[in-house]
C-alpha cells in the first residue's frame, strides 16, 4: 500500500529537493502536495486525505509546530515529521506533546530521511493491521449478536424458550433492553417477488441470501426506538421481527406505525439498489413479547391484535420459525444437495452429534434427514424439468444421483409420476 505524504517547507530548494531526490514509491509513499507554509497545509488537509506530513518547523505564517498542534487538536490521523535547525532543537520537547512521530535536524542526510520514512511506514502498517483486526472483530461480534437475536425469536416462537426468568436473561445477553411482560412486538414478512427470467435453483438461493444481507444492513440505519431483526429468508420472503425498546409505554399502534414508516424507507432502497419491488405481508402484532410464546395445550392460544391498517395475510396459522441450528442445517443441505452429502456431514457443520442432530431435525421438521434431502433434490429436479434444454439423465446427475433408474424410482414415489410424464404435463 502507498501512503500519502505532503511536504511543507518555505525554502523551495529543500521542498523540491526532498520531493525529487527521495525514492518515494520505493519507500511506499506518494507525494500528494508540495506546500510552502503550514497555513497551506491546514487548508490542504481539510479537503484531501493525507497520511504523513513532512514539515519544516520554522515558517513565515504557520510554523511546523503550530501545524502539528492543529493536527493533534483536530484529531487528524496523520503522522507528523518535523525538520529543524540545531538552534530550534529546544522545540523538540514541545513537539512531543503533539505526538510528533519523528524529529530531523538540518542539514538532513538522505539516509536519515529514508530510515525515518521506513520507521513511519512500519508504524502505519502496524496501525492499519490493528484497525483491520478490530473491524473484523467488530463485524464478527455484530454478526454473532444478530444470530443470537434470530435464535432468540426462533426459540420463542417455537415454544422452546418459555420461562420468564430465562427470557429476561437472554434479552439482557442479546442487548435488547425490553420488559417481556409489557413491550409490544411484531412478526412480519417482506415479500420480494421474482419477476425476471427463470433462475436456476442454486442461483435463486444465492440471490435470496444476497437480498437477506442487504435488508439486514438497510434496517441497521433505521434502528431507533424500534429494533428490527431479520430472521430468515425463503422463496422470496424475508421473515422479520420488530420490538419496542422504549420500555413498553407506547403501545401497539406506535410499533405498527414505525414498522410501516421504516419499511417505506427500506422499500425505496430495495427498489433503488436491487431494482425490485417489495411489500409487507403477514404482519402480526402482539401486545407484549411473552404473547409470542405458544400457549400450553390446556390454555387458549394468544391471539395477535388485528391490524386493519396493514396488509395482513388472512391465514390463521402463525409464522413458524425454526431454531437457528435447523436453519443453518437446511441452508447447508440446500447448498450441498447435489453432492454426496451425509447426515454426519451436516451434523458436523452445525456442531452437533449425528444422533442428537437426527432426533432434533426430525422433531423440528417432521421429516427425517434422508427424506428431506430427497425432497430438496426432487424439487430441484422439477425446476430443471421445466427447462427443455436439460435431458432427464442430465438432471439426475445434476441433482446428485448417479443412477438414473434410482432417480426415476424416487421421483415417482414423491410426485406420483415419472420425470418424463411430469415434463409432458408442463404447459
């Protein structure tokens, strides 16, 4: 990487000599400005990015020391290197107060300048690496927090998280300052229909994940008193949760209005960036977070508060959210379905033992692992069968079956007809 350096000296011979004689590219720098006074330097850095300033300490209007003080006071991320004559060396101690990186004496030797520049570059490289590491850690922490919030709502809606004390503990852990007994929330969906040319299954999955990540980022800019948590994506639908973090004193009307208002902004971004239309679906409002917990068999099911102002799907069944580990397993299967994928592979991917994963998968999906993989493959086969350029035996291989005869057998068991018969039924 090349760092940007500005040379500041009121003596033209020194200024131009430094600019022309030093091997800047070889040292990892690009000279972006040659300036004759600290006043010019201040004006320049206000509108141009600079990494290093090499400046004389004594100049007519604004000295190098004053320039260093300005950089320090304004918190510019710029390394200062000051050059002075022997008589001005008493300023060196003062320069330390402004975190000047190096101090050179006139007459400067080229070898000394090179060494100082190498030292500064080493320091810049180290700081850059530390910033990148800190950013990576921050991004990982944000991603982990997002996953934990998704997991929380998934378990809440699935009924696997029901104890009030544990819900409160988990809310604190995922940094949602709400009271589950009084804070209203919403479950809603964003539909993004696919109206373009046919898209292959794997490409469609990648597109869905891309849109999911985009919406996740877009809603980060809309967080205020309402927190929006993207939960999962499926076939053009993004499942979302929204919760009031004001303390629960605003009521359902407020969170509904906020959901609509925030969605309007995100909808515009989806249209502008992705070129897709979007709409709200399946909006279900709850007077308190605890109402998301499915009722016990002996109790009446908590009813969501009806909302005539929003576009609500008429279906009586609440939206089902799988636990995060099952979501992750399903995503992995959908990505690897055409390979020789085993239950052990998926269990290892989600960090569970094969036996426990098998039981959990059956409990949460109602199907065993093999049946689910078969279903994914047959559904993909149906997609390919709608495209006449693919031969049936080619589709068998594409979806992961080496034996066409075996593929025919499974397809007929699932669809009630052979692949050829299915294709012939297509309009």
